C-alpha cells in the first residue's frame, strides 16, 4: 500500500460563520469560514429573510391588494351570461315566410 495517500485529518477544525457563530468539528482543513450556519440559516431559525433588489415582493403585494379592492365591483362570467340570456329572451322574434305572391312578416313573442 502507498503511504501518504490520504490528507491530514484535523479533529479540532474551527468553523466560523459571518454571523459570529463558531464551533469545532473534524475536517481535512484546519479552519473553515462559512456564510451561513445553523444559527443564522432561515430553515433552522424559522425567520424569513427576503433579499429583494427588484421590488418583486412589493409589486406582488400591490397587485394582490389592487385585486381585492376591484373584485367586489366586477361581475363574474356567470352573472354576465345570465344577463345576456335575459336580454335575448325579452327580444321580439321576427320570422320571415315566403308566400307564392308576397313576403309577409309574422311577429312572434317568445315566452
């Protein structure tokens, strides 16, 4: 077997996070610097951090609030269809019939 094929193991590796938290673990590196750890990661803390540079969250919230204010004044599709059907039912129906000598119009009331 070859000697020195495995890297050196450091049982007291210090891991330090940007938030200030640090802990000791084992690794092949003597010191590790990380940006997120279990003390500051949203999954573990339950706190939500939103990094929104394009204002997408604010725009979405504005759309939702605008929709809620306009929704009570708008009519739905079924209401509009029912109103059109009612107007059509009230119209007078004209039926044209061909007679041999003249064309006469007969008016029918639809009920």
